[in-house]
C-alpha cells in the first residue's frame, strides 16, 4: 500500500470517528482536518527525500566549490512534525468542545483508535 493510500485510509478512519462524535460537518473540524492531512502528505514527501539523499547533501557554491551540509529536508520535517502535532491538539480540542452523540465512546477511546491506526501503518 502506498503512503498516499495509507494516509487516505487513515483519513477515512478519522472521519468515521468524527462522525461518531458528531463533529464531521463542523467547519473548524473540517478545515483543521484538511490542514492535518496536507501536513501528513508533506511529512511523507520529506521522509522520502531524507531517505533518498540521507542526512547530508552537497551544496554547490557559485564558483563550483562543493560543501557538505545537513539535508535541509530534516529541518523542514521537524518543523512540519511540530506543526502537525499542534494541529492534532487543535482537532482534539474541537472534538472535546462539541457535544457527542451517545455512542458510549469517549474522546480517549477515539484518539486511542486513531493513534493505533496510525502506528499500524507506519
């Protein structure tokens, strides 16, 4: 299964959980969730770049001199991961702040399912 397919499967699972909580059609949930999906796509692309080029890359200067430097994808990956973690917190706050349908499942159960699904696909 490709990374994109995995992300889509995870997104579908999250949306099912959101529907169970009654927040799927909430504007803030929808926009924040879309942002989170994009962050995950960016992280996957950055992971690929890091795996392909390794932790260091050669940077060429104007006069043709080359210098070994840290792969800039690592820094961008770390920034995007931090942003994605903040987005997850925002999603959790949105879910927590809205009344749930009586499904017998609490926020902790939903988030545990979500995190478990994500760990299974890594």
